[in-house]
């Protein structure tokens, strides 16, 4: 006995679209670290590499600093030199909002009221020396450290982690860092 529903071309098209939609490859869920000691996370983080936002495309000596305020929000200062190590200093002051106070690894970052952007702590070295901040969309990522450089093996490990998490690692750019006495 023939299935009469498949004789209708609209039903066949709709069935095909639903089948193809079910086959589309969604990126794997972007997991966060299970727990962050928020007070220990505060302080300066050098931006080692990133998929840059439009603000960061020419950043040199980029540093992101966090300070926990009494109301539980994070006062943030993002500063860098634009275009070169001698370029003008650019400074921004977004505010962080911890969305998951159980883990402290899911935040929103607000550069401009009322808009907030997802901020996920997806990697944090046990000694709090290196972290990776990601987004579910995989459009931006920040590899940051307490020092202006990290060992090459650590950097490669992070790139492997990011590739496995669905990031296009070809888009990741190292941020030039040069510090020391003038």
C-alpha cells in the first residue's frame, strides 16, 4: 500500500527540509570551567591572542583588568596601544555581570548600556596563570595570561582545545606584547 501523504509534493518538500535541518552540524556545546575563585581571578590579564573585535584589530600591549565591586559586578579596564607599541593608548571600561554565581564562569560584559555580550570562562589553568574567554557563537575568543607571554606548548594546547570546541583557529591572532624598561 502506497503512502498517500508522500504523493503531495508540498509534504515531500516539507519532509525533506525537516530531514536536512536535522542533519545540520551544530557546534558542540561550549563548556565552561566548573568553578572560579572570583577574587583570585581579579587583577591584570595580558591578552596573548584573540579573534579580535573591531576595537582590537590593531591592539598592541593589550591588558584586561578586573576588580570585584561591592555590588558583585566586575569593574573592567581594557587598555592597549593602537597600531604600534608607540601608538595612542585606548582605554575602555566595560562592566562584568556574573550570571552563574555557582561557578562564576558565566558572565555578561556590557560595553554600552543596555547591551550585554556573553563572556564564558572556558579554560583556566589551575594556578590561575592562563585563561581563555569564549562565546557560544565562536565569533570571538581571548587567550589571556598573568604574564605577557606563555610557553609555546601551552599556546598549542589551547589552540587544540579551541579547535575541538568548534573555533576556526585560523582566525586567532597573537597580540603583540613588548614590556620592559624604555
